[in-house]
DNA sequence: GAGCAACGCAACATTTAATGTTACGTGATA
DNA sequence: TATCACGTAACATTAAATGTTGCGTTGCTC
């Protein structure tokens, strides 16, 4: 599997689930489809469960299912659930004694926060129900 | 030095250069100030030289200097020179046979391209001449 | 309740990209 | 000509993500 693929894996899986919401899927099935490992799938989907997007059941007929209607899960929900950010929050040296460094951080982080907000707004405009449809 | 710090290193260095454009700085000086290694500095600044933002001179009084006035170098110039992008261009499997995957790529990459364009516009609004000033 | 299927999770291994380091060549200048 | 600084290649180190193994827990089915 390729790098930083948690978002890809999550969206891909939810996209398929949106097509057949009633069907429960095991992490082994999902892993086989995505070309990865069941434990990795549980790790990623576990975050979506914590965020209330998925449910998981143990036992014989267990597996993963959407926790609500696919029309009510947006790409932004998934993005936020995985807690990925465009930039690191940069909390190492809160007050570097270099004025250039300070000025740069202020300006750049302002821009990045705006951009991230913009990204989330854009992602919120698409639900996973729209993703499994072939038409654009 | 911390990770993915090429942009930080580049902006920081150019910010200082903007304050004293006439002064040439050696990679050793810059590395000491930034807490990293001279070779790393040359690697990063070498990209800025290729992009026409810096000049470097060998020999006794050699070192690095801005290739043009600091008012004419924007943060976007630096960002683009380093060839960093928000997302990988994802050119592995150009046509995956999974329709969900295809639909996702179309939508997500459209959004990301817009966001990236937006980011570059925002960065282009600030020059490195504005960064070394203490006032906001 | 025995057995099995599935998740939950911890511990460790592997991979990969970035960064750091060493070494040596080249050009410029005192 | 001795020295300083960049240019670059080769290799080492680090850190984050991903992959793997093992085992416990839960719930179903027989």
C-alpha cells in the first residue's frame, strides 16, 4: 500500500458501503479489496467509528457498517475524523527568539488555516452517497 | 532539524537576506543559524537558485545573495521553487478499474487543485520584504 | 458449551522519504 | 598557492507510516 493512504482507504471503503449500506463487511474483505492488511483497516476504520461514522460488530456475522445514511456523511466528516492536517500545528518552539521566524509563522499559519478551512468547506459539499455513482 | 522543513528553512533565510540584501552569507553561517548542516542548506538554496531567486558565488568572499529585490520575491515564488505540493500527483494507476476509486479521484483532485491554486494566490500576496519587519 | 469468526489492541518489523554526514572536486580570491 | 566556499555524489541516520504477528474478547451457531 502506498503512503499516507488512510484518507484514500477510508473514502474508498465508505464509497462502496454507500452503494450497499445494509451489507456488513469484514476487515479482511476490505483489506483484500484495498490491497492491504486487515489490521490496518481496523486501525483506520476505528477512527471513523470513534467519530461516529461507522459501527463495528464482533462475532459471527460481524463486520463494519455505516452508522448513518450515506447522504449524511460528507468527505469533510471523513477528513476530520482521520485528524489529518495540511500542516503540522508547529507547537515546538512557541516563541523562537528570531523575529523573522516569528513574523513568518504568523503569516504562514494564518494562510494555512484559511486554506484548511476552505478545504473542509469544499469537502463538506460532497457526500459519500454521490461517490459511488458513475456519472460525474 | 525538524521534518519537512525545506520551506521553513528557505523562507527564514530569505527573510533575513531581505533585511540586508547586500550582505553575502555562506552556507555554514546559514546552517548555524538554522540549526542544520551546510550541505542541507546548499541543497535547499540550490533549488532557489535554479528558480532564479538566489545567486551563489564560490571562492573567498563567496556565499549566497538575493537575485532580485526583496520586494519582488513572494512567498509563492519560494513555495513553487521548492516544488512542494499539498498532495502527491497520484500518477500510479492512471485508470483503476474500480468505479468508486475513479469517482473519488476526480472529485478529490479537483478540490485539491483548487485549494492549491488558492494557496499560491495567498502566498503571492506577501513578499519577503514584508517578513523581516517586526510589525504585523 | 464447544468451536469458530470477527474485532481490539499491543508489540514488533519493515519500508520509505527526509534529513544529516563525509568526502572530494571545482572555481575564485587574496 | 593556499584557502575559502560552493557542487555533488555516496552513504548513514531518523522518523513516520505501514505491515505483521499474536493473543484476548465478543458473539454467533451448532
